[in-house]
């Protein structure tokens, strides 16, 4: 695909083969929530309550590779490669969970700061109450770190970017995946938001845990080049299809905005 390179393989192995010069990493690694063993969170909660599957979700789990205890080891292992690949001043934006009881967002922030320079934890308020017990999940985080050695690349001119993404802001809305979608699917607009802040058209964005290709779709829509790595052949095939379909759609590049207009968001709903 023009300006798109997709790699089926293990991230740790494939990252070592890539040359330096990446302008941004935007990724959503496995969190270690055992989707591959016990079913994703919504299924576990419904089973505990004795309820049948709802919302069109399947009874069986949709597995994610390396989504057990090994997820933390994998994340820490790829960080030196992130530093090697990123150009000075370029950012790694990494989705992560929020809340407890395991403060993964805090641990990952410290690990990022050991290898890069940790900049900010962005809270994505997803809006309606989510899954969980007692304190129900309603937000996730995006951890932002910078490769030292040059001024941080930042392309917003509004001076109005918060470290909280409000519900529905910039068209970023919570997704409840269907049976044929990735179980931790993120909105394309979430990736676009950060890509527009930290890169310019033509820059090269990497997602080493590509899943079903959301970051790649965001890059196509905003005129960025993309490298994606995914270990699961099924999700890799979905990513290929989604990115190819995005290349047939009108580009959102003329917006130059750092955010989508309501009309533009409507084109893709």
C-alpha cells in the first residue's frame, strides 16, 4: 500500500529490523488483563452476574496475544527499541488502563521515564459508566513520552489542549466492540488527535501492536506514512482491509486542524 507498511510478526523481533527515523509511536499494547484466558472483561462480569451475553457480544473470548502476565515484560522489553527508533524530540503515545487495583499506568509511566522522558498522562474520559466493580471504569489513559535530544515536536497553535479529553470531544467516542471486532478497539479519532498534535503530513508513524489497524487508518486519513506490526493473523487481515478501505476515502488532510469538525466526524460514523 502507498505509504503503508504492514508486518505480520512479533513486535520485539520485528522492531529490531527497522531503521531509525520514526517521527511518532502511537500504540495500544496488551495490558495483561487475561483476555486470552478468561474472556474479556464484559464477559467475565456478565458470567459473574449470571447474565447472558448482551449487546451482540459473543459468549467466547476474543483472544489477544501476550495479554497475560507477560504483557508487562513485553512492554518493558520494547522500550529500548522505541528510543532507538524515534528521532530526537519525537513522541511515544501509549494507551494504558487507569485506576486500580493494579496501578499499571503509574508503573508504565516510570518505565517510560527510565528510557525516554515522560511528559504527561492524558486522561480520556470515555463518558458513560464502563465495566468493573464498585468504582466503575469510565476512563483510560494515554502516556506521552519524548525521545530526548531536541525540542519536543508540537504542532498545535491554539494553546488550548488539555490533559483531559472530555466525553465526545473531537469526535472521540467510546466503542463497544461487536463480535467480529477487536475486543479493545479504540476510536480512530483518538489516534488522530495525538497524531495531529505531534506530527506533520508526510511524517512516519509506527504502531508495533497494531491490532485491527486503527492507527493505520488514522494515518491514512491525516496524510501520514505508517508502519504497523501485528502478531495475530486474524487481526492483521482485518487491519489490511480497514486500511485499504481508508485509502479509498477522501483525505481529512485539508482540515489542517488539530481536531475534526462535527461534519467531518459525521462522514465516518
